C-alpha cells in the first residue's frame, strides 16, 4: 500500500497529553490518525460530533436572542435558589467522580 506523508501543526501540550493516552492504549500517533481516517471514510464524516457549544448552540437551535437567553438563565437561577431554600435540592461540594461509584 502506498503511503503519503501528512504534516500538521498541533499544540505541544495537546500532543504530549494525547501521546500519553495513546501510549497507554498501545498506540502511536500514526496508528491513531490512520484509525480516524478509516472511520471518516467508513462514516463519510467525522467519527465524533462537531457542534456549537453554549450560547451559539442555543441561539442557532432555538432561535433565541441574547436577551431571551439572559432571561432564561435568570429564571433558571431563581428556580434553583427557590429549590435550595425549600430543601428539595442540595448543593454538592466534592468531586463529581464520587457520584459514579
């Protein structure tokens, strides 16, 4: 099989963090990229969701204006404050990973 050299720039910290994870999986970057490309071909798209986050998502998905989003956020904060005051929800202080166990 013929190969081609693919060069890309990646943030050094991101590359080091990914390398550490890949090492733990017994993979190198070349194998990981080949696996991703194989999935791109098989799925005819990226093998993971690419999406907007936060405000941009709410604006595009629901057509909310910034003022409407601010109003909704205010209502949510008020509702949470009422629930805490009523004692029906409690604030969690700790490591969220403890909840999984």
